[in-house]
């Protein structure tokens, strides 16, 4: 058995081959084309015929669905020899900084557990960190999974994994650096590819630019806080209920799954209103402390506002 320490263990009862992992050539990066919880729900559906060993959320949560002694169903002919990581997001996305760290943790663990080399590969016959599209038709013909923007990030994942293996956690966190004995400002700048003058300015260090072991340096300016997105406008009660079919029903279902009410969906949320939608809405309403007609399973403006808050 091989469960990764630090990953949330959420085993699925279907959609994998017990004891089917013949070898581990490397780690394959995927994009979910959906949400973290929605994918979790889908993998538990026998109709899905799909799974992954690991998955990450945009906030860096790391979940393990399939033991790495077992074969996940992620990349067709690549399944017997590759560990898979699904990442929350859609085609064209980049991985978030937290997702890069989570993928690096998987790669570092696979390196220590199975000897996977810390390198990028673009071939199914290679070893290291690969991606779904590299397998072509034999791997299910998914040329846009995970997409060129994420493929361009693979080298960064390898760098972070190397830092974990080396015990150099500060290289995984690119915002700070802890000064070591013998360090100089120019040497740190060269190592981190940051002009030493920038380091001096960020940390208010003046001539003669003295630093001391244990001092924590900021190596890049903190990003401006992103404004909290406004919840989408309520589309109207007429968009929901029996016989309704539209994009708002899908939007509602995906949000309900993200808020922890995905257990009602045997198949991922879709545009056609179903009993699963009503049951999930009712569960959310009851979680607000509502009863009676206030928890009828049909979204109104207040249910919508709280759901997307």
C-alpha cells in the first residue's frame, strides 16, 4: 500500500484497478475541466469510468483518491506506469502558486518512494514529470490537457520538488529567504535571480549592506490584495424547478458541490433541473437554520446570495 503522507485520504470505491500499478515511470499532470468537489463526486460515480491518484484545489488542498499500488483510470495506456494528479481548473488556466506547491509535494514523494527522477519529460517512454497530452491517441487523445500554460509551469514544479527533497523549504516559498552563514546580498540575488539592489530596497538595507544569519529577507513585493468578487446576480426564480434547463442550473449545482452538498449528485451537476438539485438546495437551506417553506429546495434571492457569498 502507498498513501502519501500529508495528502487527504478520500478513497473511491469504484473506477480503479486493484493492485494494477505495474510500475511508476513518473507523475502525470492533468486539468479537471471542473471543480475540486465536483470531480470528487464524479469519480465516485460508476458511470464515470475515470479516476486519478491525486487531485489539487486552487487553494492547494491535496487529496488522494486511489492508492498508488492500484491503477487509477486517468490516461488510458499510460495508466499502468504513471501516477496521476488532477488539478482544479479549466483549459487555458495556469496552476495557482498553491497548486504548484501541491504538485511538487507529490513529485518529491514519488521521487523518494519510487525513484522518479526530478525532471520534465515530454514522452510516454521517458521518466519524470509529464502531462496528459504527451501520450497522444494512446493516452486518450487529449491535446489540451492540461494546456500549454501549465506545461510551461512543469519546470517550476520540478524546481520546487527538488527544494523539498533537499530540505530547502524556503526555495518553495518564493516570497522570503532566511539568511545563512556566509551569505551575501549579491550571492542571494544571483541564486534567486533577483537583483541585489531590489533585495536591498525591499528590506530597507543600506550601505554597507550588512546582513546576518537568521535574518528573513523579503525577495519580492507582496501582491496587491485582490478585491473580493461580487456574487453573481440572482437570475430569477423562473430559472429553477421541474422542467427547467439552462446554464444557471449548472452554475447552481457546481456551487452546491463546492459548498459540500455534492453527495446528492450521482452524475456531476448539469443544465437540466433534477431531484438532486432540489435535495442539495434544501440541504444548504437547512444548514442556514431555515425550516418549512424557507427550506423548500428552490433557490430564492437570499439562498443565492448566501450560496455564493
